[in-house]
C-alpha cells in the first residue's frame, strides 16, 4: 500500500516540483545513507554519495514509473549504484596514482641516457603509419592499451599486435643484425 506522503512525492516528481526533493530528503535520507554506508565505510565519502544520489534522483525524476517499482526501491537502487560507482572510481584512482617517492625519474643522470634512442620520434616515422599511431598513443600520449583501443577505435587484440610488430620494426632500426 502506497502511503500518502509517497503519493504526494510521486505527484510532485511528475510535475518537476522542487518540493519533492525536500520531502524525499526529509523522508528517505537516513535510510539511503544507511544503504550507502553498507558499501562505503567512510562517513564523509558516504555523505558525498548521498548528495550525488539526490542529484541523480532529481535529474531522473521524470523517469520514475510507479508501475515498475515502489518509490523506495527506485531510490534504493540509485543510492546503492551510486555507492558502487564511487567505490570503483576510488579504486581506479588509487591504482592509477603515480608514486613519486618510489620513482627514479628525477634521478637519471645525463650520462645514463642512451643517446641513440633520443631520436626515436624521427625513426618512428620510418615504420608503417598503423604501427606509428599505436606506438605514439602508448608511449608519447601515455595511454594504456585499453584506452588506445577505445580512442583509436581499434580492437584491443589489434593494438597488442601492432605494438609488438611496431617494436620489432624499431628494434631493426636500433639494433640491425
């Protein structure tokens, strides 16, 4: 059975009335925060996710269909999915962070540089264009193989093959035997 407050909120959502957001927050914020806290233990991050959830709820309010799900079920899904997305984004962020303290990038002496490979861009121009594009994306633009695949609209397996062949071609230039 749908409560009067739920009916009122649904009607306001359908009209795009901002009063719905206040009613949603007053009636569901604590429960949704509890949902988010089951996924995210950090209170501050959980509060941010709650706020993001309410932004999504407002943005997608016209898409809510009472015949498909109860209001709380719809709200629950948005909050839960927002929490999962936040966990994934935080995980991705931490795995991509560069550990400068552990890096030796700044400690290389000029004498340690191989003078023969400093002109790699010049030699890159001597191999086929399809290999050049992949090598430039991976080494000079800093893309991962997956990112290069998506950016260049080339299957991941093809990226890997072109990388291997391109490196083999460059090796012939630098180490002719």
